[in-house]
């Protein structure tokens, strides 16, 4: 998602909910959230007005957004 982050998140026709996470081997809270986030994504997968996304904040730098704590939801 890093390469198309702006395109996805700035789409005014959709509601976008993003989890910023760190690799599961590094972040215990991310491990706990992962199955819940996946289930949320499955729940909305057929709704073309809602996007449930996640991005590895250790592998992607976003110019306009600084994430200091993972997981973070925006």
C-alpha cells in the first residue's frame, strides 16, 4: 500500500480505515490486533464504499504522516 497510499486514502468517495503496524515479530500489540483487523476487512470486503487497509510503518515512509506508536489506527 505504500506506493498507492495517497491515492487510496484521499479518495473522497470512500471511507478508509488504516492500521499502521510493525512486523509481528517486533510488536506484541500488532500480533493481538492482526486477527481482529483481518476479520474487520473480511466483514467489509464486499462494500465498495469502505476500505480497511494496513501498512507496515517500518517499511514505508509517508511524507505527510508520522507514526510514532504502533499499532496506530487512522
